[in-house]
C-alpha cells in the first residue's frame, strides 16, 4: 500500500493551478501560490509528502512565472490561520492551498472566504454555501467513501458497529456520516469513542469498545494517529473487522500499526 491520498490531492491541486493559466492570470507576470501543510506534528506523515510534491511543480506556465511559498502549520488551526494571513500579506498569494488535516483546512477556508481568494483544500472538510464559492475540496467527499465501507459492512452481515475517531472536525465528519448512512442499512451504532490527535494511549476508549462487542469498528482518524486505536484494539483481543478511512492511507500507518494492520479494510 504505497498510495497516499493527500499527496495525490496536493499533486492534483498543483497540476490544476499551474495548468489553468487563465486569461486573468496571464495578464500578470507571476502567479503566487501560498501553501500551508502539516510537515511537523501529529499529521507530519501526511504533510511531509505534500510538502515534497511541491518540488515537482513547474516554475513557469505559458510565459507566466509560478511562485510557490510553503509554510508549516503543524496541524494547528491557529497557526494555519496565521500562515494563511501571512501568505496573503507577505507573499501576495493569489491562491491558497492546504492543509493536511481537517481542522487547519477549515481555518484556511475561513481566511480565503474573507479575502475572496481561491482555496484548494487537501483534506476533507464540511462545505457550507458560504465556503463553496472560494474553497474546492480535492480529496473524495466523506459520504462517497463512507458509503463503500458501510455497504461492505452490510454485505458481510454486520449488524452493529463501534466508532472511535478524532475529537475534532474530521472525527465529526465521519461520525455524522456513519449515523446518517448506516441507520437505513439496518446497522446500529453501539459505541462512540473519541480521542485527541496528540494522544499516546486510547486504552480506556478501546476497553469500552471491546465491551460493547460490535460486529465491526470504524476508526475515524488520519495519518499515524489512525494506527493508535488499530493496534490497541488488536492488543485487547478484538477480532472483528476494523475499517479505516481514506485519511489513514499512508506508509507510516503500516509502519506504526505493524502486524495489527493486517486485514484492515479501507
């Protein structure tokens, strides 16, 4: 498993930006692209490949120079907000790209909306009518990815599901979608647990999940943080199917989860 959805999203975003030298941009001598990703912190497994892919972006398209400025937000919404403002004021960014995970991505979207600047999101995020004018979400929407997972659960006769996910907007996206789609399918949610991205243990949450005896478990997390409950569930003897979101598709997930990653469904 070598595919990384956030790297693909960032590459697609840059390809879209650098090949779409519209007449408006063509009138300028330079297009400035401001990028803020999580190249350090809990989401570094996602942010580092995104930062690296910028090296492959062309520096000129159709006679128009392409300037890219990359900042690190460490997955923090406050830092992402500061970065977005800095990219707009100091780098004179025409376009904003980022971030690696949902909370800072939402923060950047807010700044883009305020400034009236196009924003390419590299992580899933809730889109409201106010945001959709300036923000384009590059990864697949949660409802589309979730439907495939839930249909697989139903096909394999799962009647109950347990959930553990990040205690932030990414975890909210998946929990809300799980509730929306699984009810009509006849799948009951028997346990809901949350944890913070920087947490180093989820023993308490996992013990509650195991005690609830769900047929399957969905982990609403991304990057290396998704490996924590994966490993803990197997260590505590859970033998049912474990489902992960597309945010966990990264080499570092396999490295950290180790043998516990065997059989995971994404």
